[in-house]
C-alpha cells in the first residue's frame, strides 16, 4: 500500500513538471534580430517550454539546428537566400549613400522608401507561405500554442496568432518607420524633447534641432501612411473582416523593447512596454589559448577589440589600409574581426580573425576600447562590461545608437566615408586616455547591472505571464479604442469652442436686443 502511494505521488510530481511547460510559437526576423530572439528561445527551453520556430525556405540566417528541444517548421517561399541578401545589400548601400542629415533628409526618405517597398514584397511572400499553407496552419492549430512571440519588422506574425486564437507578444528594437510604436502601440512621442528614431538627436535640442525633429516625425508619418498602410487590405483579406495593420498590431499583449535606461533618454512609455535591453549579455568566459596569450602580451597598454558586425565582412583595400595604418600607431594590441585581404599597412600589434568571441574579449580585464559599427548587441556588450567605444556607424539604427553613446559620454564617432587615419587615431587616443570615457562607460555598466531582475529573466517572465493569464489586457491603454479625433480631444475642443461661440452669440444678441428696445424708448422719452 505504501509503495502504491509513493508511486502515485511520484506520478503526480512528474505530471506537474510536464504541465509547467507551455507551447510557444516564434515568428522571427533575420540578422541580429534572430540572435536576440534565439537567446529568449534558449531560456524558454531551459524552463521546459516547447518552442517552435516558423522558418521560410529562403531564410538567410535562421537555420535549423540539431537541438532536439527546438522545433523548426519550414515552409516554402518563391525565393532563395539571394533574394534576402539582395534586399539587405540595397538597404545598406542606400543608407550609406543617403545617410539622413538636414540637407539630405528628404532625399533619404524618398530613396529608403523604395527599399522598404521591396522588403514588403518579400514579407508578403513570407506571409503567403504560411497563411496559404492550409496543411501547416492545421498542424499549428492542433499544436495548441499558448502564445506567439513576433518581431514586427516582419509583418504577419500577429495575423497567424489571431487565426490560431492565441495572444501575441512583440520583441523589437524599434520599427523601421518608428511610427508603429506611436500609431499602433499608442506610445506618446512629444517632438519637443523626444528625438525621432534615426534623427541622431538627443533629448537636449536647440530650436533648430526641434525644427529638424519635427520635420523628421512628419516625414516618418508620411512614409508610414504610404508604405505600412498598404498592408491594411492584406490584413483585412487575411482576417476576413475590415481591419488595419495598426488595429491588429495594437492587440499585442506586451512589447519587449530591446533597450534600457542606460541607453534610452527619459521619455513616456506605457504599462505594456517592457525594457529588456542587454538580455543577451553575460559574464566573460576564458579566451582561446592563442588569444589569451596575445592579450597578455599587451602588458599595461591592454587590448582594443574591433568588429564591424557580421554583415560587413570586408572593406575596400584603400579603407582597410587607412584603418590598419591608424591601428599600427597605438601601443595597444588589436584583435580585428575582418575577412578581407590583409592590409599592406597592418602593424605587428594587430591580428585579423574571421570570428572573435566579442563578449569574452570585451569582458577581459585588459580591454581598453571597442571599435564598433554601433549595432545594439555590440553596444550592450560594451555597456555590460564598461568599455568605452569608438563608433564607426554605417546604416539603420547604428548612427542613432552611437549618438546616444556620445551624449552619455561613453563614445567618440568617426565617419567611415570621410575619416582619415588621423581621425581614427585621435578617436582611439581620446577614449583610451581621457578618463571620463571609461568612467562614463562604467557608470552605464552599473546602471545595466543594478536592476531588480535580469533583462532575460524579465523577458521570459512576461512571456510566461501572458501564457498563464491568457493575455495582459489590463495593461492595454484605452487609447486603442479611440480614433484620431478622439485621441487628440479635437471633438471636445470643437464642442467647447462651439459652446463659447454660442454663448458669445447669445450674449451679443441679448445686448443688441436690450439696446434696441431700451435705447429707442429712452430717446423717445427724451424727445417728448
């Protein structure tokens, strides 16, 4: 009898353990976006959740792994990897040629709109690959998913979630036009002190900066209305009822923003927006033997870590020689991630690598500076370990990211298109030798570490919260139920103005009536 009771208890405990795990569906995005979501996926798997990733057959970076705990549902699309590579290449080249500035901002938005239109065409083919695959959709319905985690840069994850009847969560740095958070998430964006995304402005703006910021917002609104609004008919057809992209996106339970207040400027946000910047950061691990020996050979001068990210594999021969010449003139040892031809001016203090353990190098005691393209992932690793930066931004959010770090005193920027060896050398010497840069980097590091919950734990908590509670509607502001006129209280202002106008009209009429009646009577008596 005792053995039966023990067996029954063990069975109940094992069933309890199984019931704690849920089914999570992932709608991913390419590039560094995938790396961030992959960190969340790994943590969900550690917590015994079942995770399934929807992957297009033409995906570039999202490739199935041997991890048996992670399921990949691969669906066919009418393009290969070269299509996405081409869109990314056009995006990068267009951005670098028309980088937004006061003199180029209109041309920039005009040209980048063409690239985003091509991106949207690819996105629609990806959407069709899932929504028109009845066998796949039926399989997903039978899997009984509890939540979908989506990157809104690739639209359509929200449609899949609604068709499956499950809540969805967004994970993003920012949307391409930055207006998705404003229009669809209903986040307030006062242009007087909140810099527009991609404007490279800070929250300390002069009058001319505020003019530029105001124009940036309206250009982004225009791009949103002409490009993203084109999805409205697609969403209406897919969901079988009149709707808009914004209305659908507004149904997101939680928005997991991949920044934090060590990076952002203070600004208003909403209860269903959670900041999880730096969720991929972790303590440094020991370096490979050869790298460790090279780092130790630097003595008190230390090392400089140099990477322009995974998307920039090489540079022109002229640019590479210019950079190598500057690096050769500093006493530090440099570890440079670079796959191009070995520069002729490469110094003995510099070593080239196809790949480097960036986080581990930045966390090394001898790390003195980080030369970076300004990707959010790399910047957060530098913040986490308190390493000052030399920013060499090229496209997308990179110039904006470096502008934030400059404003916080932890970075110096050089322009990759116009820089000389002297420019790069001066920037490196500044961040290494001027104490304030290291002090500010350490201050940001303390802010990043001084949180009640780690960013990754916070991201997983909110995903599990939505799973447990079937959503988070109590955090969704009522502004989603208002139209543009109601949101800006134009109807109230109009009514009050009408009341004032009516009151003025009635008072004026009364005065005229009184004057006409009693004024004439008085004159008549006087004549008599």
